[in-house]
């Protein structure tokens, strides 16, 4: 019983301290224009951001017509190349990694086994 009173007193003291200190949730300020007025917020396209990868295979990575090692080879990227990625899918694994990246500006796919993603790559729809 004594412990319950101590807990209740501690909670009451914490609530009182919080209200006296004026703790309130943080609110983001609106952006201001050059004259100090409210500026129009920049439009963000969250559905279509730039996803990037870097080729980590010493021999480079093949670009395939579709996400499979059996697909026709369209070209290749050398080791260290930075490539723009559109999205990823899960298909047959290449050395344990089942993901494939769709290239952003080209019709082609590269295996995620030999490309390190540098930021978030969304799943293809």
C-alpha cells in the first residue's frame, strides 16, 4: 500500500512539473519568403524519388532484358559505376540475393547481388 502511494505521488509531481515548465509538442514553422511572409512550401514527389546504386562486383554487372540471369544481356556497368534505379522486384536469387533493380533511364534490370543500394529503393508496382 505504501508503494502505491509513493508511485501516485511521483506521477502527480511529474505531471505538475510538466505543466509548470510549459512543455508542449514541437510545431514546425512555416517557411518564409524573402520578405518574411509565408512562402509556398516546395512540392515533394515522394512516390518518385531518386534511388541510386553502386556496382560492387569486381567484374561489373550485366544489364538484363528482364529480371533473370537467363534473360538476354543488354549491356553492362563496370565496377564502381553509380546507377540510377527505379524500383525492385523479388525473383530468382543470384548467389542468395533474390532482388533485382529496374534501371531508371534504360529498359533493363541488374541483380541486387552485385549492386549496393545507396538509399531506399521502392518495390515496383
